[in-house]
């Protein structure tokens, strides 16, 4: 899940959750300030929970994670439709507000910049391939290099220069890892100039 960076077309991080693991952890999210009277996040309301589906204020990333499920507000359980709005409406009059949240356990976090046209290029159980820091500058092309990170500890494993005929990768070209254990990255493009 990308974390917005300091420039509109750059991302500054990636969090990786094990969504196949049904075990979640309970977290208290304590909100001490609002952003123009709002939480700075978007919810999808369900009968007994409200799920975070969007984080629209950068500072809200400190507290909230996409997929957070709000189960209670100031200790009062959300049990039916309308409970969230009723409970939050009265609680926000007296900050701070404590949200009891069920959250997927985070298994990795990586802080590195990459261009929004070239999000994670490939991901496996240990490594993530990202564009170089200057990818996409001035357009949709991935230029320069790619970087291979160990996403569990955030370490850069290696920088891989783009040393093939085209010298760049367009954002809409197919790409990924070849099947098997070789961890070979591929992309496909036309051999004729100007043709994708």
C-alpha cells in the first residue's frame, strides 16, 4: 500500500500486510485533532463496523491504515447501522476520541521513493522491485534504473541499470517476474521505434 510522498507524483513507502492471515490485532487509534472538522479518511460503513477505504490527509497516515475496521468509539461498540455516525458525532465534540480498531498485522514496511506511474514492478515473498528514484521524470517512462529491496527489513539489495536497446520502460508495457525460481524480470515492447 503506497504512502503519499512529498511530491504529488512520487510515493514514499509501501506497507505489506498478510491479508490471507485471518488474525488481526486490536489497536486503539487516539485522535487528538481534526482536519477542518473531519478525520481525514474515508469509510465504507457496514452494520457493525466502519472500514477505512481512503486516507485523504497526509498527516492521518500516522494513525490510520487502509483496511482498519472501527469496532468501537470511546468504548461504545458499533452494533448496527447508524451507530458510527451517532457515536462519532457526539464524541468529536470533546477531543481526544479513541477508536477501537481491528487491523491486519503488518509484515513489512519499506520507505523508498518511486514514481506514481511505476508502482511496485514486481513482488514476491521476500523482494520487491521498484523503479529508480528518477523514473518517470518528465513523462510516463521508467528510465535509468530499477531497485530491488528486501521488503521485510527495507534494505536495498541491488540497483539494476536499464541496459537494453530501448533504455526505458513505458508505464503500460507488460512486465513482471518469469515463473519459477530464477527471479528474472521481464518487459515486452515492439522492436520497431514508436510502436508499443
